[in-house]
């Protein structure tokens, strides 16, 4: 996974310091949002031809690492 994470850039001078794919201004969160919304990877890559399959994998890997570091509150079902 380390090699994939090398595709991610965090620089305060680029995209306000948000994680993005190196050499682009495409945020990791945009990729993850689109995949979570059900956009097929093939369609996403057609819409963003400057990205590769490895860039998508890098975004997923970054999201996995972020999930290990932070807990995001999600709604839970309460017992009756």
C-alpha cells in the first residue's frame, strides 16, 4: 500500500492542503465520493482521463488509512 500512497499529495499550496492525486487538482475525497455514490470506476476514469486505475486504488488506500486514524460518527440504530 505504501507505493499507492506515494500517488497522494498534501501541500498547502495545492487544493488548500486537501489530499489530492499528484500532478492533478483532483481531491481524494472526490474519488471516494463518486465511488460511494455508485459511479463505476470505468465511467469515473472516462470523466477524468488524467487519472489511472492506480490513482483510484491510491484514493481507496488513503481512505483506509484515514479510517484507521479517525473515528467518524455514523448513525446507529437504537434498540427498542
